[in-house]
RNA sequence: CGGGGAUUGGCGCAGUUGGCUAGCGCGCGCGGUUUGGGACCGCGAGGUCGUAGGUUCGAGUCCUAUAUCCCCGACCA
C-alpha cells in the first residue's frame, strides 16, 4: 500500500472529549472512526489489524477441533424464553425490534441459546460427541455506559465457542485444551507476558470460571497476581479458601488493574436441560449434554494492545498483528530516491512481505511522525543520504533501535 | 440509572457586564521557496454558533426544554 493511496488520513490532534488512549491513537492514526458513543467504524488499517487478530484466534480454535459457524443477528423470542432470558427485567442489555407482521425479534447480545437450539438438532448420540463450534459475530448490547474507546462498546465483534461433551471429565479435558490454546493466542498476539490466567467467579452455573486478564490501566478489573506461577485471582473471589486451593500465598501476590481479554466457563447441563438437549449413551439411556463457553473479544484485545504497548509517539503493533510489517519512508522528491524506494517496495512485495510506502510529497518530520503514530514494527528510510550506502537504515518501532542492514538481512528480519 | 463537564467551519479552540460584517491555529485549494523529526511566504474557499422555543430594539452570550458526547459511580448475568 502507498500512503498516498490510503483512503484515510492521520491527524495531529485527538478528538476533543476522547480521553481513552486507545481511542485517541486509533482515531488519529486512521484505524477507526467513531460514529457514536460505543459505536465504531473499522477503517482499512483497523480492519487489517482486526483480521490479523481474528486469523490467529481462528488458527488456534481450528487446531483444537473447533468448527467455525456464524449465527444470526436476529434472534427469535421463543429461543430465549426457554431460558427465561427474553425478559428485559432479567437481561437489561437487549435491543429489540419488530417485524412487519408484528413478530418480536431480538438483536443478538449473546448466542448461547441459539447455539444450543441449533446443535441439539445435529447431536443425538454418544457417537456424535465431543464437538465444538465457534464463530466471529457481532454482539449488540444496550450498555448503560459505553466507555474506554473500543474496549467497551454497544456493538462489538466477539469470538464465542461452545463445547458439547458427554461427561464432566470429557468436558474438563476440552476445557483444558482451550486454556492452552488461549495462552498460545495471547502469546502470538504479543501480550502473553502480561496476560494472566485468572480465577474468577463462576456466575450462575459453576463455582469458578476463568478469565484471561491483561495488565491495563484502562481496564475494569482488579486482580492479584502470582508472578511465579503466572496466574491471577480476580478480587471478586479473593478468599482464603481460593488461595489455599491454588496453593498460592497471600503475601506473594501483587495487585494490578487489568482488562478481561478472554473468558472461559462451564455450563454443566444448565443450558442443555431447558432445551432438553440430550444424547443417547451406549446403554440407550438419555443424558444431558455437558457444555462449556469460551469467549474472546478481538476488538477489545486490539484496544488493550494499543493501551498496553503504545507510547508517546503513537501505536506499537506486535509483529503478528500489524497491518504492515514494514513502513518505507522516502524523503524528498529526488528521482533517484523515488526510484530506489519503488525498487525496495516492489522487491519486498513480490517476496511476499507486507509493506506500506509513504510516497507522499510531504516533509520528513511529518512522515516520521506518521510512521511512529501508525506503529508498524519496522521502518526503513530511503533518502539521498542512504541511497549511496550499501545498507538500509532500519528502525525498530518498539525499541527505537536503528540497524544497518542489507536487503537480505532486512528480509530475514521481516521473516521472523 | 445517579453525579459532574462539554457542544462555535472538517479537527482543536477564543469570543468580556447581551451591541456592528463571529475570530485564531491546524487541515483544505492555488502560486512560490523548501525537504533527516509534524518547514515557510502570499492569496483563497469554508461556520449562523447542537436543536426547539422564549426574553429583548438587538442573543454565540440571558431563560426553558431537549439531543448528543466525555468523565466518575452503579451495572456488566
């Protein structure tokens, strides 16, 4: 991509009342457009990052046997009445609408019910289990207060997976697989070090659930971290019996503000019972399916990454999710410089690297500032000064380190 | 949902006790000089002041209602 061709522009100043760092940087750099409180538009650069995050999650879900589906946004009232969750008194985040014939419909704030209602028609026997289905779908939630930029919105994309097992033991086995997959995901997303497997309250269905909490000042949670074990305890379950159970010592814990980037929990048979979602076992007996639910919010993750890794200059993307790996900054209008930049740009693209070239006729300072703001992992400068040199001047966005590399070395760096 | 703050060209802001054709910076267009950390000069386009109503000779400025946005809290099953 050439910056001159991008449909978006950067801006020097952040929007007036937006104080969240992620919103300020993402809007300034042209990744997202804010349409209303808690409602964001994804611009090309932002869409690329989101897609990269989604692809990592998809890889890991597929690797443990998840099968991708897409549920609908329009939700039938009857499906939700079975679990008594159509009532606005019980679920206060519903957006609802009415068809022309008067039929009421809900706009999906979750897809748990619909998943059960769908797969009970495909799962009948112990031979059909275990299975898991997942999706990337928008959730619409009538939040009383949207906040923190893209971290708490009224419309957001979510990866939600549901597992179906014969027994608690079989369920537990899959639950553990998901845990491992989640840890791999956050590692690949570049926030593995600062993301903690966290014990949290189990909601209505189990004593405990597990969250993945990332250190983040803009987060809404408080956890207690055991650095040795690299796990955390949500303050809501910070009790002596929980500590004992985990084998951690209270005085070794440190308190931290975090954002929940993932969440996994067991339903037991609490979801299958209302739907009479049963399978026939080896003895011909009917048994309720044992279920689990596993969420990750890709957009929230993106916000957390910006919050967590951004600096005074702008965004710093981890390599696996950056919209482009390399930012070529050509300085000046000199024909030889343009030709050289064009040469590297085409060379790297045909070698399969993702590259953005700032080919605009603007000042050096503006280009440097924009490169820092947009946050690609590496930047290479092409100028009169560098053109005669054998080496390229490569700057690492994260550390500020400047390397002198030849083309092969540059390719090696980008291939990492 | 409770409390606080805000709304004036695309963006960021100023606008005094009500007073004349509502200003500034950025951005944008044209011309020129520039080109290693958001360069500079000149010219130019662009707003009716969130919306509705009211007070007044006169309202961006005062009053009432309302919408939207931000922050704190509650909520986040």
